[in-house]
C-alpha cells in the first residue's frame, strides 16, 4: 500500500493559457513536480505534470499587457506552459525556492 504524500507544498487557483483561451483549474507544487489539475476533471486522470528537474526557466509575463499574474514555465527541451494564477508571486517564490535545492 502506498503512503499518502500529504497536501501539496503550495496550491493556487490557476488557468492554463494558450494566449487566447483558458482552461480553469488549480496549480499545485509538490516535492518533485508542478501539477495543473483542470476544474471539472477532478474524478478523472487528466492533469499536466511538470517535473521540477526538467524546468529550465520560470518567468512572469503580463496578461493582455495589463495584469502581472502570468507565469511561464519552460522545460530544458524548450517547451513551455503559460498559466494565469491567482497568487502568482507566492507560487513563483515557492517554485524558485524548490528549484534552488
């Protein structure tokens, strides 16, 4: 039987963003990965998992050139995901802390 890993280190309401449309959900930070869980798929297996070891760059961006609540997470392979976060500063700070380990 597997051990319950406990709650995430940090979680915030977020949307996965493609520049034109958003998929609402939550972004969670765990010991080894960031996980985006879309709202409405809670009972399914759909989620986006980004291993912390594969992250090359984390940077803020302006959403619609107005609000600084966007976060871009880029992998070492050059792929990236864009998120719009309710608590962008808190999530980014905790993520950078985990990456510095």
